């Protein structure tokens, strides 16, 4: 996709008050201590309020994790914010979005959550920002949850890591393999905790399947089959219309090419339930190939024991949707070979992962249907077998708790930046092969290069982002 350059005006601005006055960064405030403002119920005066420890369980202030949310759309409001608010020891200090209505809804959600736990029933301490750089500049925020559209993921995450923040990042974490390598290296260099925000390792059936396979219940593994849901393309208007009030469309585009506003390629105004259109536009995302592939192929890698490496060969074909606005893949078939000889087939269909070995098979499904249970096996008795004390036990915990506990302990998450890079690379490799006309490509997972295809290597990096959004300098 072309990158259109143009003059750029600095966008850093004052805090955006949506419903109440947000709290600016406090001079001299420690990273794990938060002073919020609350109105006096009768007089309406605003004064400092030190949040009681009972709001966060029995957690001492030094054990609290202060959190900011960047991107407050459907995923953030439906899952990420409510689930993090439920984790003991978490204090949400700020939210950020370029859509003023969404930003206001997020602030109300956080304030209402804490208001229920105050004697006065009033709390207005959640700050609201339009520009993520302002949120990252706050020294009192420990970590961020990034739930922006895909084209912003790598840039915001890189900026957060450089700002010293621990990062939970929505999948797919990148759009190009080079971006993932940069994020993994930054997390390591800056000693930051990183978590790919995929819940599949925390779903019991996926964890169980991977653990059984890793402990030889299908014998020698030789084939993996994974499938993403089929992409849908409902009819919507492709008319160019005025930008809705409250949406900073220029900042929403950010690093992407400058194109006219069409609601179909952004998201429906004042709507937190419908699937946004940007999922289906190659200007901003790569469709189901990476959207669900980031979930399912992570489990495939986990069960194969290749979560920190990758395949050595790939060949994929696909068909792009022929639309003016929506143009992601509407069909694809990918084949991979791993160093251990395992072959993997990834295609569109029902979301599942199937492991086949010389002693049987195990299949785990995202949906339970009349034809398929959540977890199936050629020999159903295998599913009831216990993992012995001398066998491999894969860690299992909520993805939210996993991230927060790692932030506190400075330990490693279940799906850190290196694992995330390797998982999404599986998806990106298929996309490169498709762009190379279905070519069978050799891949070196150590150097992360195609050893004998210069044209394919050019596709490991995306086009230059629109000024001033540079991944290297974010």
C-alpha cells in the first residue's frame, strides 16, 4: 500500500476532559501511588482523595499495579477494561481514545466501578486523553493495555516500551515480521513485561489439548491442522461522508495512508457492539489470517513445542475480496513444515486446532456444535488421562492475572513478546507466500529471513508510515 506524505502539525495537546476534569500527572507521586479527585457529594467541591486499600482488596500500595488503557472500542469495553478492573491490586488511572464518545464511555465505566466502592458513591478520578503520548508521559502509570486498531499496535507498543511501561497488547501484535522482532528486542532491552492479549492459553480445553500432545498422548506428532472462521463481508455504504463529531480521524489514521473518511473502513459511531470495518481493509489489518490465526496458531505452536522458533518452509494460496474498501483475504490455504518434520495446514473454516500423531489424534474446537464437542480425540479415553508428576505441566492461569502478576514479580508471562513474535510470524509467512504468487519459500527461523528469495524478504517490512509516526522513533 502506498504511503502518502504531507505536512504534519504537532498533535500533543492538553488533557481532554470528557465528563469531568481529568487528573494531570502529579509531581512527586510514586509509580504505585495514585491521588485522584472526587467531588464532595453535598457541596460539589473537588478535593484530593487517597483511594482506600479496600478498593483493591488487601493489597498494599507497593503491590498495586497502575494501569492505562489505550484504545477503548468494542474489545476494550466488552472485555479488557471490565476484566482488568476485576483483578485485585489493579488501579486504572487513565483511558485514551481518538473517538470522544468512546473515550467518555470508558471514563464513565471506570469511574462507576470505583464509585460503587466509595462511601460517597462518587468517583471521578479516571483521566481521559485523546493522544496516547500524553498517557505514556505519566510517571505514575506502570503498565498499559493497548486495544487500538491493528495498524497502530506496533507503534504504540514500541512507544510504551521505550517509555518504561509494561505492555499487554491485543493480537495480532504486528502487521509485519520486522515489527515483531523490534518489539521482542525492545521488551528485552528495556526489561519490560510483555503479554500478548490472547485468552486461548487460558481456556481450559486449549490448555488441556496442548498439554496432552506435549506429553505424547497422540504418539509422535506428525500433522497439525488449524482453521480460522470464514470472513464475512456484509453490504455497507461506500460513500465518502463527513467525519463524525468527536472523532479525530487524522489521528485515527496515524501511520496509515491518508484516505477519505468512509464509515465502512473505520467503525460505526456511538457503537460498541458491531464489528468495525477496519478489520476488513488492508490499509489497517489483514483479516482472519492474522486476527484469529494469532489465537489458533499460538496453540498449534504450543502443542508442537515450537513457540520460540518457527517453520522452515511455507507455501500458501489465497483470494482477496474484490471491494473498493474491503479487500482482505476471503479465502486462504497455507502449508508449513517445521524442523521436527511436523507439517501444518492452516485454512479457513471452523476455528479449531487438530493434532495428529502415530498413535491417534486430538482436536480442540473454539465452538461446541452438534457435530463437534469442545475437545475430541480418536480415543476418547485419552482425554481423561491425568498428567503424571514426572510429566510436563504447562502453566495455566487467567491472561489478566498472568499479566498483572508478572508486572509485580518482574517474571515472564505465558505469552511474552518472543512467543507473540513467533506466533504471528506463522500467519505473516503465509501472507508473504500468497503475495509471492503461492511460491514455496524456505524460511530460517534463526535469522528470520528467506535465505533464497530477496523479493520475499522485502515483504518482511511494511511501507514507511505516514509522518511523524516512525516505529523506530516512537
